[in-house]
């Protein structure tokens, strides 16, 4: 692939991930209204079940290797949801958002164990993004057991991002998404079955919101992530995901009339500066025409060895609105 073609695909991937975080941001008003009547446990199960149904036709195309990689992704994805769900029972959504944002630095750190290069600018950008989210959402106080559970969610999602980066180079995105969604839907449906039965009337009265959460927020963003990570590195992906609380704050201000004060503006500004820093060098080089095939740094970020996922060492590796938004 030529450097020019890769730049186009890389830009397309970034736009897809920004669109993904924008969609995640829109869920806050929807979830805030829905969880009044439906428990987060039942909400998560129903949205994943709806998303999985859309992808059932692509299960006909699976093979043993695809099944294995999809199951690994599903386990990592499910682990992040379970740990977050437990964690946010004892800490606020804003605090959970800050702890979860730490995967922006966990992803490149885990990448070091896999032989990836860690660029200085990526570290600066990650630090700014964490600071920005901290200003927006951190509420102070000492550490609690909930913080450690949410940190488990951040660790799990960091592993998910790295696994997805590798798996998308080997499998069709639709089939890969189908396997992981069906796995997550099956486990969460069994987990939440009693709540679904008890709350069925409430579920039936919120089908509009649930269809949006299942088909748009879950099904669509799962496939956009799988497509985008073919062209965008794992650490860039984690950094772009820090836009989610920014979009959530904007939509909450717009649709719910919630305040977006000085802290919100300052925090959002730092996150946006981090985005510019992460892409600035590549963009400047592109405009100046200085990027050559032999020194295109962005190519080195996503070039992966043909490594079998089964050999990857994973050991190194609201019921809140924050948790259910993904």
C-alpha cells in the first residue's frame, strides 16, 4: 500500500472513531431517562441482544481461527463491562469516567511489552487527555473498592483495544463483530434474565430508546471500531476515545440543560489539544510534503507482525451512565 493511500485510510479511520465517540456521547441523555424504569443490568443485556441479532447472518462465515479471536475479544469486552458495572455501584459516574480514561496510557504501556515503540508525543498527549478528563469529572476523595473495580475495566478495555488492532488485520470486520457480540449478548442475557422478566413491561414501553442503544450505539459502533482499527493504531484509538466524556457533556448541556461550566470548558479544551498533539506532527509533515515511504511514522505505528492471538500474553496485560454508554 502506498503512503498516500495509507494516509487516506488513516484519516478515514480517525473520522470513524471520532464518530464512534460522538455516538457514545449521545447516549447519556437516553440512558439517564431509561434507567429510571429499567435496571442497568437489564438495559445492557437487551441492547447487546438487539445488536447481536443484527449480526447473526455473518456467523455463517466463521472458522476456527475467527471463532477463537472473536471469543477472546468478547471476553475482554465482557470483562470491562462486568468490572465497570460492579465498580460504579460505589463511585460516581464522573469519577468512573476519569479512572476509565487511564486506558489512554495503559494501551501504549501494554504495547511496550509487545515490542511496540512508545513515542514521546503520544505520552504528552495521553497526559493532557487524562488531565482534561480529570478536571471535567474528578470529585476528590480517597480510593475505594469501586475505584479498583473500574480500574479493572480500564485494564480490560485496554487489552480489548490491543487485541482488536491485531484481529482486524486477519478477519472481516462484520464476522469478527458478530462473534464477540453474540458472546457478550449470551452471557449478559443469562446474567440479567431475572431482571428482564420482572421489568418486561418497562422494557416494552421503552423500545425506541432500546433500539437506538442496541442498533446504533452498540451494533454500529462495534463495526466502526473494527473497521477503523485496521488503519489506526491502538494508542491513537485509546486517545480518541477520551473525546467521549467531552461529547457527553456537550449533549447533556444541549439536550438536558445541564451546566457546562469553567471546569468543563477547560477540561474539554485540554482533551482537544491532546488530539491535535497526537496528530500534529503527521499532519504538518503531510502538508510540507516531507513524509516518505521509508520514514512514515504512522505506518510504523500500525504495522503489526503476523502474530497469533493465542500466543499473546494477557497476563501483562452507571450501573452508571458512563458504563452503559459503550
